C-alpha cells in the first residue's frame, strides 16, 4: 500500500473487490449486492482521499500509480461492469457508470466504455427515449468518438430509425477506417445495420474488416 495515502478505506475496498473477484470462480457465490458494496467503497476511498488532497488522481488512468500500483483498478472495474451486465442489473450499471464519469476529469482519455455501457443499459431497461437522448448528447459533445457513433447506430437501428442509423454510418465509415480496438464496436454496429437492411455487399465489406482484425488478435 502507498504510505502516502490518507484514506483508511483503500484496504477495505481492496478486500471487498478481491472477495468479489474470487466469487466469480463459483457463480452461486457472486452477488450483485456484494459487487455494488465493493464499488461504493472504492468510490468512497477516492472521495475521502481527495478531501486530504484535492489533486489526487484526477484521471482514472492515474489511479493505479497514485495508489502505489497495488490494486489493478482498471481490470476490477471491467469485471464489475461485466458482472452487472451478465446479471441484467441495468439500473446499477447506469448509476455506476454515472459515478465513474463524474468521478474523473477524462481529459486525456474519453470515458467511452462507461458512456457505451450506460447507453446500452438504458436500452436494455426499455428507457428508449432516455437512451436516444443520451446517445445524441454523447455524439454531439464527442463527435470524434467512434463508440458514440456505434452506440447511436445500434440504438437507432433497434428502434426502427434506420435512415438516421444509415446517416451516422455513412458519415463515419471511411474507406481507410481500419477495424481495431477503438473502432470494432462501430464496425459491429454497421454490420448489424447492414444485416437489418439486407445490404449484402456492404455487410460483406464490413465482415471482411472485422475478420481481419479478429485474425490479427488471435495471432
């Protein structure tokens, strides 16, 4: 543990997260309430640390170093949100994403994955108007974010606004756009759109790029 830390909650948060991580080995032991408590303790630790040092870890990608490279918070957050989604705990996904987005400045890296998860959770919980409004807000404020484009294409295609989904796809689907870690969600959204519209040629072009990326990742 980093000796310069002031909050007493770090070890508590780490212990709860570790227990939740281990609970995944037996699905019957893993509970949403336990994961949510671990997450809340993690948030309280950050806020308490900032009460001592307002400049503490303003960016999420600075948090591990600021805590002595002890905890691996990025990976545990991935597990947390994946678990919530697997359990269909959509309201918890929404509130936790909002907490993560508000907790850091996100000046060096966009909170794309938490925005994407929130939009998906709104859709899954049948809050379609809210999901559409959130997606449009996201794309307007971060127009270069392909996750935002993907989220909007997925949603608008799902609710029958195919022309709007096409317009977004055509705007972002440049010939030189390569399928990679940052763009794969957009390619999947475009593939889904072309499936719905029976655009076989466009679907095959998208599928080729997705396959090339998957083959590269499997090497």
